[in-house]
C-alpha cells in the first residue's frame, strides 16, 4: 500500500453507478466520475509558511471530493485517487 506524503490523502473511489434509483440502466456514455470514496491512507499534517494544517479526515472515512481534484493512480490493479487535503469537501456521516 502507499503512504501519502504530507498534505495528501489516498482514496478508493466509490463504484460508478450503472442504474438510476428507479432501475433505469445507464449507458457507458453517461459515465461520470464518482465524487465519493473511502479514505485508505492519510499523509502527515502539512506545514506551510510555519502553519500546520492537520489532516481533516481519518482512515475509513467516507468523503466527498472535488470532481476534477487529485490524480488517478493504479495500485495492484485497483484505480485509486491521490488528492490534496484542500480537494476534500465533506465527510459523509451516517
């Protein structure tokens, strides 16, 4: 597994939706990038200009991130997302 550097979070994106809530099957052309995922690993707190920015999430949190934020990478055949703390928008609570 990867250990993100300071200021970064490793996320496993949620699977793409293939059906609507009413059961309509979506074609491949309607694929949209997921914006939710599960935190797999967190980098150390980020220090910028003498200020410490703590990691806003923890491992196993379900998060919402910016649509075009982060970099997609493959690890052991899995599509993962490596993103900055600032690209995280919310933690999903139950």
